[in-house]
């Protein structure tokens, strides 16, 4: 008789990430090894990585990574890119044949700066201009999809197990001061190349284990500010929420985390008066941005790594430190696989962010 427990897929996702606060860059070999240990948290329908500091030759250019279904979509997209940006470099993203990775779309990258004449006419900041054009490509050019658009960073993702995705993209040949990895187990959304984690906009890259049950209201909220959700997943909206709260509204990191995973009202009620006023104001102003449901997330941005649990810790998240390096993972074993003797290991509390930052003066 077949054991039903051995036949059942494990309904979870695997997260693993680390950041060296000294700015030291390392190859992708360690992060691949870490996420490979969490193999059973994925099912081969999506894997991906984000890496920071990988393009020192183009440090201030926006690095666009694109999937194309065919050459016609590439031609149409490149017309839009050249009409709006100065292209400092472009070419296919290097790949190799890898186990478990099937036929791929056309995968291309461009290092670009907004054209000054077009930017002046638009009356937007460079970042807002890039967000506008990325969303225009994803919403209007059939068969073209921008899956990474930050400076001196890049996202690499595909349908497959994450260790195979890392091999496919030759991540052992890149060097970064921060690596983020994800092995996806799609629950309510299809497995497709663009739908694998991480999800990004500008320098923000987010991976997520769980489900955002407030997706509908969160989506309507960010769409009020001009964001377009086109990726068929709940995690996309989390990237836009962080962009809105941190970049556009300029909230401190801890305040943004308190928006997404705030204390319960009964806890707020018993806080000291100043704290009570602070959290009450956040919940009143940003009520539609609160993320409900089980989640553990890791967010990367230029110079900062953030990890956060939902309000009652329905998804696992472990953190550790060894010298200048801060680690987070779905399981402690994912950390010890690449850092056998960390200085400290802890389980972050509900709604309490784990924050790592490059030391001042390092870029």
C-alpha cells in the first residue's frame, strides 16, 4: 500500500538569503547550496535569485532584464527602450544547459539611463520614469516582460528547482554582497517564467513564503498610486507596497513594516501613549496596505536586506549572524549548510523585522 504522506507535495516555499554588511562580494555558489538544501519546499514550478553589486561596470545604470516570447516582441520592446533611454550596453544574459530547465524564452539585458529630453518632458524623477516604462512594457507589449530593473543588481528566475535555475544562469560566475533565493510552491497561480520569485521593481526584490489573503484590497490600494499588477501573483503587490512606502512616502523601514504587519488593536490599546498614537495613526492612514495572511518575506534593496514575518508567525523564518554577515532562511539548516558555526541564531518575533545594512561609506 502506498504511503499517502510520501506521495504528498510539501505545501511550502523555501527562502534563503544573506548579506555581508562590509560590502564583500562572494559568488553565487553558497546561496545555491543553501537553497538546494530546501529542495523539498519547492516542486520545480519556480525558482529564482536576486543579487546585489553584480554590475560594477555599470553601477549607476538601470539594469533591465527581459523575457521575450519571440523576436517580434523583442523588436517592439527595443523600439520603446531606445525612444526613452540611452542604452549603455546590452546583450543576452549568459546561460548554460541545466538539468530540469526546459525551453526558455529569449533572455536579454540592457543597461540604460533615461533620455534627458524625454525625462524633462515627462516631468518625473528618473525612478518614477523607469517604473512607468517598465509597467508600460509589461502591460502593452505582448510577449515582452521586464523582470528586473534596478541599479547594480539583477534578478534571475525560471520554471524549475532553484538549484537548477542557479546553474542555468551561471550564478557561480557572479559576485554580490547580498544574495536572495527562493524555491516556489505555487498555490493559486500558474508556474511560468515571469511568475517565479523574486518580484521586483527598481532596486526592490522580494521573495515570499505564504499567501497574501488581502491581495484584493492591497492591489486596489497600490493601483490608486499608478502601479499596474500584471504578474498573476499576490507577491507582486508586496514589492509595490514597499516601493510606495519606502521610496515614495519615505517612511522609515520599521514604520513600513508596522504598516504591513501591525500590532493587533488590543495590543495597541495597552501601549504607552506615544506608541499608541503612532500605531493608531499608521493603521488609520495605511489600513488598506496591511498584509493579511501567512507570510515570511525577504526584501532586498540597494544596501539593505529586510526579513519579516506575519503578525502571528504562520510561516517559518530563522536569522543568524557570523561577523559581518547576516543570514535568514526558512530553516536553520539552510543557514548552517553554508555557515556551520554562526555567532548567534534567533527566531524573529512576529512583525519584528530583521534588518542588515551596508556600513556607511560603502556603496
